[in-house]
C-alpha cells in the first residue's frame, strides 16, 4: 500500500507508516505515503548535477521530441490512469480534463518549442540593439537555462494536469523538476510518474517525485532554482516568505485562490442565445470536478432586472445533475477530493450564507446515485443570491472550493465592473454578451484584475473552450489574490525557467554566441553560389552579392500592366510628385523584391528546395526609374528540422541603390536539403 518516492532515479520508501490516503467515493484506503527520511539536499543536488546537464545537452527541438514521445507513451497507457482517477471523485469527463488535458499540454509544448524556438540551446530575445555609431558594438538579449531545479508544488484537484502543465515548460527549458503533488490525490500522480520512468524517455535526474512533506528542501534552495506553487494563498505566502527564498531571490510563481466572476451582459436577457449559454456554462463550471477548479465561476454577476429569472433557470439546470459514484456513467457530478475537503466547503458555505441567501441546494441530505452518501465526500451543488453585493465582503473573498456559487446583481455596467474588481485579482473571468461595445467596456474595466478573460456570444460559443479551461497556449495565472504568477502561455512559460541576460559585444561575437548572423559581422564569399551548398555546408555569413541592375520606366509600366497594380505612385508622374514621400513615379516595392529574386537565385537544380516566405520586409528608400539596384544575400540562421532531410535557412537580404542607400531589408526563408537527402536525390 505504501507508495515510494522517486529520488535520485530510485524508488525509495519513506520511513514510518506514513499518511493514509482514502478514496473520495467510499472512504476505503487507497495508499499510504511518506517522504520521511529523504535527504532533500541530495535531491536538489541530483537535479542540479545529473538532470540539468543531461537536459541542457539537448536542443529545444530534441527536448520537444522527448515531450512528444512521452505524451504518446502516456496516451497509450492512460486507461490505468482513468481507472484510478475515479477514486479521487472524478467522473470520466473530469478525468478527461485532468489526464487528456495534461497529455495534450505536453503535445502543445512539444510542437510550439519545435516551431517557435531554434534547434539550439540558446534562445534570442528580440533583434540586436545597435549601441554604437559604427555598429561595431551591439546588444542582444538571450535566454539560457537556469542551472538549478524546478520545485513544483501542486494542488490536489488536478493530480495529472497539475504536474504536466508545469513539467512541460520546465523540461523544454532544460531544467529538471522535483514534483510534489498534494497528498490527498498523490496516488494518481504516482502511477503517471511510474509510467514516465518505465518509458525510459526522460534522461536521468530530470524528474523526481516527493510524496508527502518537503522536509527541509526549502533550506537548500539557491538562486538558480525555481519554485512553481499551486494551492491556497495562505500556503503560498508562507513559502514565499521562507528566509532562503528571500535571501537567494528564488524565482517563485504562485497560482492561488480566485473568486472568478462571470458577467452576463445587459443585452443577454432570457430568450437570447447568450442567456442560455450563460446558464449552461455556470452549471458546467459549478459541477465539473465538483466545483474544485481554481478557475470555476464563483461569482455570477448578472443584471438585477433578470436576477430572479436567472436563479430560476440555474436552479432548474442544477436539479438535473445527478450526484454520485463517478464510475457510474449516469452520474453528472462526482465527489469532492476528500471528506476533509467536504467539511471545509461546508464551513466556507456557512460563511457565505451570512451574506447571501441559499436559493438552491445547501442540504446535507440529498440523493446520491450508486454510492453511500455517508462514506463519500459528496456535496450538493449550492447556489446563493446576495442582494447587496457592493455592501458585502464574504462573497468576494471566501472561496468555497466546491460546487458553490453566488449570484450578484448589478444595475449598471460600472457596477458590474466594480463587482468583478472586488475579487481583488482572479485567474479567469468571462463576459456573456452579443454587444461588442459592452464587451469592450467590461473587458477594459476588468482586465487589469484578471489573467485570462473570455467573451462568449452566439458566434463563438460552439467552439469555445469554456470559462474554466486554462490552455497551454495562453497564460494561466492572475494578479493579487490569484497569486500574481503566470504559467504556460506558450513559450512565455518556458522562459520562466530561463535567465534573460543582455549580452554586449561585437557583431561577430554576438553571431558566435547566438548562432544568428548579426549585421556588421563578417560576410564571406564562399567561392560558390550559396544555393549550391547543402544545409551542413552552409555557414553563417556566407554571402552572395549580385551585379547591379537598372530599373527603367518601362519596367515599372510593364509591372503595373502585368500585375494590375496601377497605383498612382507608379503610373501618374504629377500625382506621385504630390506625395510627400516621392519626387515622381517610383518602382513598386514588389517589383524590387521580384527583381531581387531574379538577381540572387541560382536557377539550376540544387539543394535549395523551396522558398517558404519572407519576414520583416521594409522598404526604406524609394527607387526611381533610372536608378540601379543591387542585392546582397547572407546566410543568417540555420534550423535543422529533425531527421526530415532538410533544414530551414534564413537569409538576411539587403537591397541598395547606386549611392549605397538601403532600398529594402528583409529575411528570405528557404528550406535546404541536408547532405544525406541531397546525396539521395542528386545521385
Ligand atoms: P494547500 O493546502 O495550499 O496545498 C497546496 C500544495 O501545497 C499541496 O501540494 C500541499 O501539500 C502543499 N503544501 C502545503 N503546505 C506546505 C508547506 N508548508 N510546504 C510545502 N508544501 C506545502 O491548498 P489546498 O487547500 O490543498 O488546495 C486548494 C487551493 O488551491 C484552493 O484554494 C484553490 O483555489 C487553489 N488552487 C489553485 C489553482 C491555480 O491554478 N491557481 C489550481 C488548483 C487549486 P499537502 O497536500 O501534502 O499538504
């Protein structure tokens, strides 16, 4: 029954009997856990000395491939996770959010890292900053992996997703993790970690698992470690004030309680699609995971004129939800995570009832399907109605972490905004309206108090991911009471585990450090046209310089006729001269870019496979007819695409006129065959 901890790549039993974990559904024992006897200084050292170097030896793309393989493996074995998840009180739909939601987070981070990050170990933050007149001294912000461990402390409500949403960005960043799940549902996290280890996909030391307390781990943290915490505000504050966290300025991200508001717009009266969508969403948010979602709608902010009708509609819909054994497919809402949690929610509901009337639920005795109500942590969905919400405090500050929400009526949009702000910082907020002017007013009035907000109307509802679903692409976190942290948000989440450093130096040095050719660094004529070189043969700085070409008036007229772009600046001398930017007719920008392609392309069959776009195109000096243009193409950045047989090559492209003035700047993007692929096709 006793589950082992994963420390230093070994499954190690904690000493003593440990803490007994019981099923949320029937109170039967599930497992015991103990982390007593573990040397936490060694755990941190193992992550730093073994896990970190192994992960940092891989590129972002290799780490992305690793996450993809891991996600696939977990997907193949998820049946066992689903079976155990029931014991946490979760229905199949709840488990889907936790298990499939967690796995899909791995997939998203895998794909984003490979698409949006270089196949390298250093991530460049923006373009170089020119710091000198001659351009010999520049600045460049870079991100590199922190050299410590990521300590992940998770809440009990999402034992799988909670772990994976933190693990994915940390591993992409090249930082090993020490995972400490909340005790009550740690048995589910444990089988997932066991599977992850069995897959053999992760390098040694990259993940460790602590079941139970973290002992003196915090006493050994250093400035290279990161803590990402999810749980109550009280615990977050305690840990954030740990002397070592303060002394070492340990990076600390907190996701805490949140009294999330959802506002029904004044236009969304009964009979409109938005009203119906609102009722459906509030009920879903109240009952999914039995309301144990940090993002769930706790405050239902609705026009006073229709509050009565809303309460009636919500009560009817809540009455249709059957509560009971989550393994029974007819059950719509399972149990809270533990009996302790049930008592806690009861107590909080009592505090809310001091300011608001219970209008649905709130009973201790109610029908439970296929389970013993006395043994399981079942709780009846409960709706409250607070008549004077602006004069109340508990409804904006007491979080009953279960299926409990309060209707807060408002008389004007300003009041709705004020009510939403009274939550003092939330993870998620939403607005249901089909009036975009109302949407803008409500969003601009409340966004500063929220980490994520969604606006739902009849046009997007069917495809909406819902009020309470954090997405790997978007930030999850919120100001104030919500902890002030931020997780996920695509590559933003990866950067939380990396250090941003401003590097200053010469263009050549910055090119060598960042593996991106920097303007001002050497440009070499490789002796052959760079389009004759394979991906491996190309070197940053390889440059092709064209012969000059004159652009005639007939070229411009021909282009205007041929493309249909007869804009006056190219076709009407007098009108063009009145334009503040031109002295007369000028060449089309796209003519210049088209001519440039004709001037730099090496036409014969070769390793360059395709041009897939242009980035950052800017026209800087007009080209008048009679002017000559010249193009210079420099190999700027190379990104190998796994074992696809090609890599992406970015070419810095500069077009100048006869006086050396820069006419246009842009990056040409090509795919170039690797040696192996080129050998196989070129024979
Ligand atoms: P909690 O008591 O703060 O526990 C959260 C985590 O902190 C658990 O893993 C817990 O471990 C651990 N912990 C507690 N004391 C600790 C200490 N002294 N040192 C190190 N770790 C410690 O929160 P809870 O009441 O179980 O969780 C519910 C709360 O989490 C709700 O308020 C909810 O709003 C919030 N939550 C927030 C989010 C979010 O994303 N923002 C998500 C889910 C939940 P043990 O279980 O072993 O005590």
